[in-house]
C-alpha cells in the first residue's frame, strides 16, 4: 500500500520496474477493493494483542484508513 511506503520508495520502485501509474491504474485491474480495519465500525474487535505487525492504537488506525481511502479516491 502506498500509505505504508517511506517517501520516495514508490518513485524508486516505479522507475526501477518501468511502471506507468496511469497504465497501472487504468489497465491492470478490473476493480479495486478498499478494505478498512475493524477500527472503523467494528471497534470491539480491534486489538493489538497477538499481532506481530499491528502497533497503532485505534485512533491512528482510523486515521490511516481515512488517508488510504482518500488516496484511492483521487487515483494516486
């Protein structure tokens, strides 16, 4: 996910692989599915316990979900 990359990583990956963002967006997939964490709407199931990679609290998880949805909405 673009939201998980460090600044500059996407551009380096894109150039190294010869990817064209417009081509990827418009021609590679027939659909895009945006999934949100349980932090948005199923809060009672959101936990960091037992997760090796989940470290953000519920507020940060909601913010990341909103940012990710905004990125997809503008077609970045």
